[in-house]
C-alpha cells in the first residue's frame, strides 16, 4: 500500500526580534564602554599607534581623503536619499516596494531619529572640553591628557573632540533597522533579516570609520563607543516614544 504524501506545511512567517532585545544589546554596550573607561585603555592603545612626533597616518591619502572625507560626502548623499524615501507618498511607491517597505509614517520617524542622533552627537561635542589624541603633549601637541569624565577640566587643547563625530555618519543610521527589528504592534510578519542586514552594515561602517580616526590620532576608541551608545539610545528611545503615533496608522489600516 502506497504511503500518502506528506502535505506541505506553510512557511512560518518571519517574526521580528523581541522588542526587549535591542535594549539588552544597548545595556551590554554601555557596560562594555564603561569597563573600557574604567580600565583606562584609551591612552595605552594610542601610545602603541602614535609617537612623540605625532601619528604617521594622520594625513594618509587613503584614510583622510577616502575613508574620512569620502565617507562623509557619501553619508550626506545617503541622508538626502533617505529624506526622499521618507517623504514619497505610499501610493507613489512601486507596488513591489510597498510590500517590503514600512509606511511613510514609520519612514518619517526613522529619518527624524537619524537627524536627532546627529544633532545629539554634535551638541555633546560642542560642549566637550576633551581634546583629540593628536593634540596631546604625548604626541607632539599642546594638551595634557584629561579623561572625558573629568567634567569642567580644561586640558589646554582645542577641545570639542568627544564623542566621535565622524562615526556618527554611520551610527546615526541605527533607526533604519527598527521598522524591521521592532515593528509597531500590528505590523508583525516583516522579514527581520532585512533589519539585521541593515544593522550589520551600519555597525561595520561605523567600526571602519572609528578605526580610521583612531589610527589617524583623531579619536580615542572610547569616543567611537560612546557615539554608538548615544546614537543607539536616541534610536530606541525615540522609536519607543513614537509608538502611539505609529500604531494609530496601523489601527486604521
């Protein structure tokens, strides 16, 4: 007697990452960054890269011209494209795009959070008294080393170097992951892998940008880590506060 064929099971719908998980990641990042600061790892690492004459790669053509200036210009173009993506009405998106892209209210929230993260980093930098590594006497500059935790302490340099501004070109994009990784209630079923790919790409570009500035002597590693903490905090907090506004659209659709 022939066995009956096993019926095909419908594919399990994609499920988003738990809404708590991004906060767990952020909490772990904060602990890692605090541990880095507590162990005082910034200065010993920079002393392995720089010399009393400065940083050999400070004006390197690839690092300065491509990885710094080029990335900044590319980021500006990407931000402009994001605004276009956010502002276009849903009805004008190609039909195949509507199934894969979040509604305009979510896209607008993403772009506004990107702008907020950039503004937050620049606001902290503007009020920071911390100078860059290449400004320190250890590396041929006029400033003495003062921890960024020494609030109000002037180090004798130009200041305004904490946290890392260049890496915010990448890390400020973290809100772009959230429509897929933490969709509003009623929007479940999106492919979380899309958000994970965005997250991986953003973290990779931020790590490259941070490493570039570190080997050039522009920033301590902690500057990069705190930029990531700040941008991640802005993204998750803003996305959480926006949920009632985002769910209002979901409930009408």
